[in-house]
C-alpha cells in the first residue's frame, strides 16, 4: 500500500500548534504543495488554512484525522522568498504560525477569495439573444437599441453603456430575459516602455554623493540621515528609477500618517510606470487587487504602511523605509513584528539594497551605522534654497500662562499672522483638558476601569477614557463634596483651539486630531485648506508632525514638550526628541525661513539643552551612552512577557513561574538577565491588572533559544488560562 498523504496545516487559532488533516477527497495528491490554501472543518466551524507540509505520517492515528474539504489554490499563494520570511517572522516574534500567516495575507484571501483580480464586467448576447429576429423588442426602444449595439459590436463594457445612455436597469431586464449575460475580464494595459514621466531634479553634491554610494544591486543597507526637506525623497525617486530600468520593482514603506495623497502623487508624477498604494483607507477588494498586481509584476512600485512588508513582489529590486524611526512600523498587538527589521532581512535574503531614511533616525539604526553594519549617508543641507528653522526655547517656569500660551508666544503668533503667514501649534493631547478637577476638595475625574484620569471633551461634551474607551456624562457637581465649581485641568487641543480663536477672532483656527478628522476626507480637506496659503492657525496632535509639507507655515509652537522626559519608558526621551524635531521640520519648508518656539519647564535639563543647542546627533549620543551603561537596547536585546488578569495575583503568580522556568533553563547572568514581574506603566486598564517580565540578553541567539523553549511551556501552564499573555520581542512600547 502506498504511504498515506497527510497535510500539516496552519490555522488561524491562538494555539501554537500545527494541525494534521487528510487531503480533500478526489484531489490528486501530487497537486498539493506548501503555501496553498485549504478549507477544513474545525470543531463545528470551517476555517481557511495554509498547507505547511505535505508528509506521509502523523503523530495521531490516521483514522482520527479528518479530510480537508477543498483545495483553494492551484499554486502556492506567496513566492517562496516571502513564504519563508513569514515563517521566519512567526518564529522570531514567537507568534502562533497560523495567526502570523493570516496577518500577512489580505483579508479577502484569509476568507477564501480566489487570488485573482476583480475584472471589469462586460456584456454579450446569449445564443438566444443572438437568435432574435430583427426588429424584436420594438416596444422597448432602449432595450432594442442595446440589442442592436451588441449585435454590431459583440461586447460592451460599462463605459460603452454609459456612452450609449443605456441604464443598468435595461441591461438587467435583458439579463433576466436570458438574452444577455455578463462576464468579467481583467484589463491589463500593455507594459509602459517609458520609466519617467517627469524629469528628475538635478541633485546637489551631497545628494549625488549619497546616491552614488547606494549600489544598484546586491545586499546593502544605507541609513540616509537628513533633516526634513533635505531631499531624501528625491534620492529614493532616483534610486527607484535605476531599479525600474533594470526591469525590477520597488517597495516603499511609510508610516500610516505619512501615506497621504501627496506622497503617492509625487511618485505618480515622476514615474510613467504603475504605482500602487496599500494602506488602511482602502477597502478589502482594492487591497487585494493591489497585492495581486504586485505579485504578478504589473505594479512596478508599491507604497504602503507596515503590513505592506508582506507584499509579494514578482521581481523586487529595492526596499525603502521612510521615517524609519517611526514606531508604527512595529505592530503593537497580535503578531508583533517590526516591518523595518523584516525589511532588512528581506533585503538580505533577496540580495538587494535597502534605504532607511529619517531626519531623526532610531538609536538602533544609528548604532548600526556607527558599528559599520549600515552605510551611513548624511544630508546636512535643505534642498533648494530652504533654510533650517531657528529653534527657540522658552522657559515657562515663572511665567503666567494664558491657557498654556506665554505672552511672548502669543505676540509671535500675532506677528506671523500679520505678515501673512501660517502658524502651527503642537500639543500632543486631544480633548478639551486632560481631566476635570474640584478646586474645593481636590477630586479628579478618574476612570473606574483604569489607573488613569478621564479626559474632558467639549464636542460633544463628555468624559472619556483614552485607554479603555469608557465614557461618562460630565457631573454638575463634585461627586465627593458637592461643590459646583468643577473646572477643567490642563490643556487639550480643543481648549487651545478655543483660546486661539478668542485671541485671534478674525483668523481661521483649524484643529487637527483624531476627533476632528474622524470623517472620511476630513483630514484631506483640512490639509487642502492649509495649502491654499491664507493666514491661519493649525492646532493639533502628532497627526501634524509627520509627512506633510506646509510651505506657508513659518512659526511652529510646541506648547508642552516635557512629557517624554520623565517617562518610565526608557524610549521616552528618544521619542520626545524625534517628535520635537519632526514637528519643527514642518516650518519653513519652501523659501520662507521658519521659527520654532519650544515652551518648556525644563530648559536646563541636559537632554533638552543638548537637543536644542547641539542637535539630534549629540542628543542621540548622550542617550546611547546612557543605554550602554544601563544595558538597554541597542546594547542588549530585549523581550517583554506580558500578562494581564482581572485579579493581579494571577498575573504576578504566572510571571513568577515563567521566570522560574526561564531561570531553570538559563540561570541569570551576563548572557540572559531577568527583571520582574513588575507592574506595567498603566497597571490597571479596562479592569485588568497588567504585569510584565523583562528578559534581556547579550545576543539574539540566546534570547531566541530561551523564548522558543518557554513559549510552549507557557501555553501548557495551568495558570496561563487565568491570564491574557503575550511575548513581545524587541518591544518598542514598554507600557
Ligand atoms: P525630504 O524627503 O528629505 O523631506 P524632499 O526630497 O521632499 O526632502 O525635498 C524637499 C523639497 O526640496 C521638495 O520640494 C523637493 O522637490 C525639493 N528638492 C529636493 N531635491 C532637490 C534638488 N536637488 N534641487 C532642487 N530641489 C530639490
Ligand atoms: Zn469636591
Ligand atoms: Zn479606562
């Protein structure tokens, strides 16, 4: 008897397991390959899984295995290179393989949709329709006209129907009568021989030197470090042009917020070749179509956010990660991969160049550049004739502030508006005020589900927890002492907007935050209004910090820059510096010089002084030397094991046991160190108590080995069921 065929399948379940099935009945087993999708029964549901292995035995008795129901693909979905990358990533980030693979696929493919593009419908006559005598349907002239057109031209598409003035209802009637049927076809435009649409800019010496150092082929990572406006994007465009000339494709990753129509339009203006985007604003069908165009090689340039790192590319020739320091490249829940780090691996395996660009590179990347792992390219001048903005600190310790604004700041805003320019006010807190306070007894509005205060919102008026989404009406009197003098405490964007409008009643004040841009196109409309160039004040959160070029903004005000300085997250200061400079970079992009006012209570803090007096690089050096001393990344590698439970003792007990297991495997020392369990920064969130165990390691290998042993043991552990737990490798957010 021939050996049986068993399919080892990855299913989207939270279990760290692979599942064995028999092949679907009636399917030639020679057609079964890893990477194809199958539909299988699972309990009483149906799931879509991916074949990991086709093998001839199972650890379970064969008669216990159920057959898969259907094979969905004739060929593996992903090219081998990407398939291996996904498997590697599931392993490295300690995530269950089925869920990791599902995360990497477009939604429609997860649901079993065929891996084919949706075509354009077109209509033809059925045999019966063809057989109609001349002059039929005389009493329905529109239908008769349509029939005649079909008889003449064979097939009509949507545009043809519109040109004929035929309504869809007429087509439908003929379809119902069985005279007409519709088909779909994918229209593939013939390949465009031209690479460029627009002439490239002639590069500055600095840009030319940088571009010349980026090889056209072969594995190579460049860290392109240049202030906002120094012409990094122009270098990407020219590097991509070389790749396209070789007949290869480019994949560009940008942070979520940076993927504006502006970015896309800039690429489309430059290249005559098809450019497609992949981002969260697209519907599932659009995403799948773009994905397929990339896989089948018709899309030549793909621009996308984090998950676009998993785009299959027929012939990838260059990878680019813009704003590489941005924390959105690390997924913060579920499959916690870093798209930037996977880009480095993908480039290595494909033997192609990767450009990491930023005005404020991550300390990891700067460290890699310093140790020679990355080639370090610097652009120090702004392109064209733009000058860098002037940074001014304002010590607000002994000043009376007017709703967060110092008198001098208000004066400068006035002068800027009077000279016909625009102002950007940055405050990274949405809502009206961070909380509501009773001045009589000190009561503060707190979330009853979290260790945090409720934010006061004015439009519509309510109290809102930004951590668990709990919402409440605003009390009329103090719940504790009945005082009726409750008042907002601190500043949020709504309140700053109100204050600015009061000071400058004749000026447009535009608020940009998650609340004001909830509606489709709201953000785009706001940005368009600013681009018209009339004097206005923009006030908003970090949505304003990235990606946008506001040519007429000549004054940037940073209201409260201090939050990151004393954060318990060791990345707090790094993020603060990056955010400050990113915001500052919005000013004076064009030929208008910009000014940045930074209001701070800590003008004398060494990090603040270093950043403002000596710049980002000195600032980064200072933080790096502290990290070296304290044994933090990038000098040591880290993983966080998190657990949360309704009862704090469950989380603590579980993590203690995990630590004991880990120490048995690998005693603490230089190679591996353990810290915790410790409460998370926000200890209670949504009624759950959150704890974490930190594992740090001298090298990735030791960390990986330990985690791979621990993960299955944790899953089996009796206490695991009482907790939600996860492993975060190379965590970016320590909360
Ligand atoms: P970055 O990506 O570093 O922010 P960009 O590439 O967007 O910088 O360049 C900033 C501005 O300067 C853009 O308007 C761009 O068109 C212009 N620019 C870039 N390089 C040159 C150049 N070599 N000559 C003239 N203008 C340039
Ligand atoms: Zn009170
Ligand atoms: Zn809450």
